[in-house]
C-alpha cells in the first residue's frame, strides 16, 4: 500500500493509531508505582503516633474513619479538628469518642488571613503533640488492619522523615467507575514520577517524624497552598528530608468523589497547581486530553465511512481495521490503574468520557481568573491572584464541596 493511495481520513486513522501506541508506550515507561513492602518483625519498633484529621462538614464520613482508626495499633491519640462545620460532624465524633478515650475533639479558631482552611486546621491540631510520629489524614478515609503500624516500621527501617501513601478508590456508581481510572492514572503518573526528586503525598496518608515536621515550620510555609498534602511533602523534601512515596493497596480506602460532578470538582481543585505552569502549558495539557478523548470516536466514524465507501479497497480495509486500535490502546493504558480502585473493567471502556470531562474541568479552572471567578472549597471562598496563588476572601459561601462563584456576589 503506497502513500499515494491514502486519503485524508486514512492518514488520520493511521497517525492516530501510531500516536496512541506511542502514548501507551510512554505510560508503560513512566508508570512505576511502588507498593509498601511488608516489614519483617525484628526488633520492636516504638509505635508512638498521633493522628490529626481536619474535618469540615464530614458527618457522613467521619464515623467510619474513626471506627477504622480505633482498631489500629500504635496510635496514642486521634485529634479531630472541627473546622467550623455546620452539619452534625461534632455529634458523630462524640458518639465514637465514647468508645475510645484516645479521640480528642478540637474546635479550630477563626481562619487567619493568608491561610487555606485545611492547612490551618492541621497546623492547629498538630500543636504541642508529644509522640514520635504524626499522621495527617482525611475524614473520609477508611484504614485496613495494621497498615499504620506497618508504615511506621517502614519509616523506622528506612530512617525516613516522611512517608506519603497513595490511596485506593472505592467506586460506588457507574460514573465513578468510568472516571476514577483516568484520574488515578494521571495522578499516579504525576506523583510516582516526581516523588524521588520532589517528594509526594496525598491527603489520605501523610506520615511524618514529628520533630522534623516541627523543625521546618509545620504548615506555615505552605499555608496558602490548596493542594496542601503535596506542597508539604515537597517542602520537607526540599529541606533535606528523607522521603518516600508508596501505594497502600486497599488498606487506605476513600470514596474520592461522587458522580461526574464530584469528578469535576476534584479535578478543578487539583488543577490550580498546574495553573502556575502558565497559560501555554495548561493549553497544551488541555488540548492533549481533549485530543485523546475525541480521537477514538473520530477514527471509528472515519473507519466506518471508509469501509462503506470502498469495501474492496485495500487501503480502506486496512484503515477500517486500524480504526479500533486507538480506542483499544487507550483502554489498555487506563487498565494500568486497576490495582488502585474497585471499578469494573466494562465501565472503563467509557474512558474517553472521563478524559473529555477532565479536559473541560482543567480548561474551566484556567479561565476562572480571567472571568473573575473564585474558588469555593468546603464552604470557603478563595480568589486566584495574578501569580495563580489562592487567597482567602472575606466571603464564606456555604455551598457544595467545590464550585466556582462570583467574587462580588452577595452571600
């Protein structure tokens, strides 16, 4: 089949298949997650740990989180910092508190200027603790048996100052089964790919040596960072800390978002970090995601049209056969994240939908400063300044987990 026999549609299909094959090859090269190894039980390690949880309107989740934590060994204290919740978070914490005296409920003071809410709550909760180790986690995380003790032994054996852990996503709807694999693949590539040089962590599992955390300012240096977990890990790594980042299988489980809308809010929040790369970089990332989402459908339509138009032409038959290849290669790429979620493989064939939504969410986040839109997270409103940093505003809009709202709207 000579090049002169190929028309535009056939070239699109062949180039798309080649591009997707290259995309899969790059992912296979960079996708190298490391899992927490089982630690041999040699000399006893002092399991002396304080858990700090920032909770804002987490009545639906905090109960299961605490129930799982009180089953763990090595925890001296569990501090729940109620960050001005307006639901029944405090009542739920007190119900579990009756079962275990290690649970302490703390009310966060008013949010000072220049602070992001979660970072302020964690900083306040970590004040004056006396244990050797400190674990920051989220209120919607459920822990498996002995995972914290195993992680502490890992820190002791490897002489680490910080250990970040990647979570397992509990999918409970078709939308979550479609979107979670794409989000986990992209975040996993970013976190595992940069952990050794820059440091990495998640809000679900951020384990630190208390003295090192305190000696380097706690959360104060990263007080205005919306993605506080990664920012803290990178701050401590830059300060000379010995850090590691591992996957924790389903021993640290979280329902990361609820439905398509939850997926958009989760991506929008994380996208703020990428806005610092500049408009060109954000545009390229958005275009790549949009292209990966649309190309399989474009190729499929072109393949059908070419086959119907010239069913006996060799070029058309070959192009029609290749039309399904980009879609299949993309599915193989998404399947790499299967160990990080419980979604069904059937739903993962809908990955182009997740890619399209992801690209749209990043694009919307990039337009927010231009459209004078502010970010609302956990009921607090933040604005993006010219340096793409989040600054708290005076308004306290009590809305959903994360949306965009007008800066000047009445509250």
